[in-house]
C-alpha cells in the first residue's frame, strides 16, 4: 500500500491572522511527543503560537491539564488518542469559552465532550487492526501464532484489538492469537522486560504485534539478551523504532504519515477558527499510511517518514504563507 494523493487540496479562505493561540494536550506515550513536535512545526508555519500541556494518563492529570489550558484562553486545542472522558467537563468548558477542539483518533462520539472535530476516528483504528492482521497472515500464514500487545490507556487500543482479532479469526481460523496489555507508563522502562518475560513463557509465539510500536522501545536489546527472536510489527513507530527496523532488530511498522496527518489536524483547526468546516477529505479521514520494512528505510529515521517530503511547502501554499 503506497499513498498516491495528498489529503488536503483546498486552500484556506483567508490567511489566518498571526498570533492565534494553539494548545496541544499531550498524552504520556512517546508517540504523543512525536505528534506534538510536528504540531509545533505546523503552528509555527501557520503563524500561530503553540503551547504543549502534558495531560498524562489519568483523570486527575487530564482534568488538571484542561483547567490550566482554560486560563490560557486558546483559539484552538488539539488532543491525541486520549479518552475524552478523562477530562471530565474540562473539554466542554474550553469549547463553551470559544476554543475550537480537534481530536486525533478518538473511538467514540466526541460531541458531548465539546470536541468540534475528530480527525482519524474509529474507522482508521479498525482499518489498522485489519491491516496488521493481514500482514501477519501474509508473512506467517497458518504458523502465525501471534501475541497482540495492547495499551488500554490509548483510545485506539480497543478498536485496533477487535479488528485484529476479527480479521485473524476470519482469514486464519487456525492461527493462535493472545492479547497482553502493556501499561503505557512503563514504556521505555520496564515494558521490554514484561514483553520478554511473556515471550519466554510462550515459546511458540512467532509474531509480536503492537497496537502502538512505541511500546517496543528498548525491546531489541532485551530480546537479544534473552536469546529470543520473533517477528515484530506494529502501528505508529517512533524515530527510534524506525532506526531499529533499519538495523534489522525490529521487523516492520504500519506507519501513518505523522507529519502530514498532524499538519492536517492543524489545518482543520485553522479552518474552524475562520468559521469554516474541515475539508471533505479531512472529514473522510484521508491520511497516508504504508508498511515499512528494512528495505524501505532509505530516509533518515530521525526525521520520520512522510509520503510527501515537500509537505511543508504544500501546506504553506494552502495557508497562503508561502
């Protein structure tokens, strides 16, 4: 699957006035930090002012974050794959105060929470779960014997898991699939040990699949130390994950075009600030994605992957700032 069409084609009606305030409510996983870096670049290119507020992974931290953002009187708030229920009434208060809220990959009706637009919702998560299963079946066939490592605090986790299990059951009924939750707070610390311990206890497992490949941070070294070798694949790799794929210590990733998708979320926020609606393609959830294996990492992993390396110039033209 190779992307062929840029997901945004319609320019803004007017250049956005300089200095509009954007806030990113960032979750606690490494991939959310990656998303935040691209959002910052996009807001800067648009001429806005950007603030990142850590929302954490609990109701207490999320509600405290929303409360602090409310005092900033932002024009737009962007949040990643965090369950909006964690924020209590905090998001609704932001919306009632006039902020435009744009979410990324939320698996529920977002309107009751005051979110104006949910880009890349449940349909994308279901598609990704299906694609991950199809990849496993294509590579391993009836010998798949897979484990799916989920992250329950991520809102994408449940739909990805269901779609993965459904697709495996339908197209490889003899394949074995286990599901093991990983605490997002342990990513980069004890998560590799948890995964290795699980794999050691299930020697027949041939493929480790990740709802978010960021959970595999530090895993190659831990598997090598334990003498383990399994096929690995997951959604949404970090730069470190891509480097591991390039070195051959992780197998593959289903990579969403983080630069383009995050800049698209900022584009949607800008249109809402102007009083317009997100574009038809944004509302349809158009986004570039591609499976990347070692042979595909011909770019600098530290810069991430994009199907459109000239995305910044494309958006600058759409935003009338080029």
